[in-house]
C-alpha cells in the first residue's frame, strides 16, 4: 500500500488533490493542486512549501498562481447565485492558466484558451463569460486581497478585453405552426414544460425548479399564481408567474404526481424532478422538424413577441417576462393580477383574439443556420395592422 502524503486530500467527484496543511509561522495552506495525479500533486505541494519557507524566513514576496486565486474566489463567493457557472469557467480555464503566476495572466497568455474555445465552435459571447471571471479574479487580487504583510496579491490588474466577433445568435421566436410541429415530437413531460414556458415566459431553470410551495391561491379570481423566490431568479427579484388558460391546464395535469416539484418524469417507478429541457430528446425534436435554430430560451422570446403583437404594453410585458425594472412594484392587488392574466390570455392558443404571427426571415438563410432578421406582423381585434420589431 502506497504511503499517504500529509497535507493532501482528494476532493470532489473529479478526484482533484487539495492541499490542506497547517504551517508554523504561516497558518493554514488550503488550495487546489488542479490535478488528480498524486505525484504531480506532491510536486506542487513541495513547490508551495518552498515558496512559503522563503517568504517566512527571508521575507520574499509570495507569488500566487491563478489557481490559488481561483480557489480563493470560489471559497469567498460560494453563496453567489451564479457561482456554479463561475466554477465551470475556472475549471475550463485551469489547464491553460492555472499554474501561471497572476502577473503572467493577461490578454496574450489567454490567447491559447480563446483559440481552443473558438475551435470548439463557441461564440464570442460564450467565451466572454469565461473571460469576465478571469477579469474579476485579477481585479480582486489587485484591489482587495492582501498577504500577511499587507501587500496586494497583484500590483495592477491587466486589461482583459471582451471579444466581439459579430457572431451573436439572433433570437428565433416560433410561429404557431412551428410550435405545433416541434411540440408534437417531444416526449410528454418535455411537451408539458415547453407548453408552460411558451405561455408564461419563464426561464428554463425556473420551469425545472418550479415548486408547489410557491403557488399562491387568488380566491377573488378563482385561480392561482406562482411566486418564485428572488434568490432563484436571474435578476435577484421575486418572480411573479401568472397563468393563462393553457398554462393553468398544464399545471393542473401535474397535480398529485410529486409532493415538491411541479414538473417531473417517470423513471424506475417513481417521479423525479426534471433537471433541464435542453436534452437529447429536445435536440432530436428540432432535427426531425428542421427547426435546428430553435433554442429552449426562444420559447421565452416567442411569448414576449406574441404579447407585443397582441398590443400588450411594455410595462406589462416586463412584469410578465420577469425583467428587472425599478419602476415596477413587486406587490400586486387582485385587480392588477387579473389584468396580467387577461394580457396572457391574449396569447393563449385557445383565445379567439390571439394574433396570427407571420415571421419573415431572410430568404438567403434556411431554418438550419446562419444569421437572419425577423419581423412579426399581425392584426388586433379591430383589424388594424401593426408591426413588432
């Protein structure tokens, strides 16, 4: 049996070795080695111990690696709503810059990472999310974090420029016929979730995490709404979700299936929460119908586009779509909720006043890819033509 190295502990599902060691005259050393190989982890521990010895005995200024800074960032921000996404970015970045000293991390040293991600087919906005985390860590290292002698981890944070390859993906609101074709190919549990999403404008995470505890009865209107806690909403504010005829029917069909979550699927003789809508089944349905450009988030865009085509005002649309606006109250009377429900009924498929949307897309690009522009035209109850952009 191999001898255990003091100060190294294997952590996490990926089996990464972590240093957790008390050092006299220094304190606790707690950081990831960034590797699952024990020999490499031991070499890194030796390197760090020698670095600390020089600092303690000779006053040599400590050199911090980006991995150390990333570990500190994650530990200090574990309650941040988007910390999982930040951790994912830092995990992807680690093979490229994890072992680098902070002063070595700059725009040029990130070129390899950027080129690799671009080769994978990722768009500039996606890569910018990762670069934004790098920039944040470097700023904290320079402006906030200090060593035992009060010196900053990094003298000056370098400028990390965001990318703009003019490749941002356009939204793709779907027509009624496209909705019918796409939803018909989905398994029943995803079809219900998609139907709820396109009638409420909720995000994927909000639909997947929807709980019965969040349902609030409105006796005056003989209906109910959902109030999603702000800590689970992207903008941090409580999210009011009102139900039109279609969305309410979807919710009622789920009652009794699960004690906690609204949307579940049957697996191994029990109902389990659905973690995501964007599954292989969703992508297969897109491929079969030729709607390969349609993302799950486009159902939210579709809801917003239909509201606008139905003549719903911008303030009401912002409430229904869960957009942040300091001028909008977070407290609603039964009358106000009734007005919101009436607005969503205008885009209910069962509503006689639902406007017909014709989505005009560039003739140079088919439904399988490329950039395009789209405009929605419709008619209101009185027959007046209007355009939504």
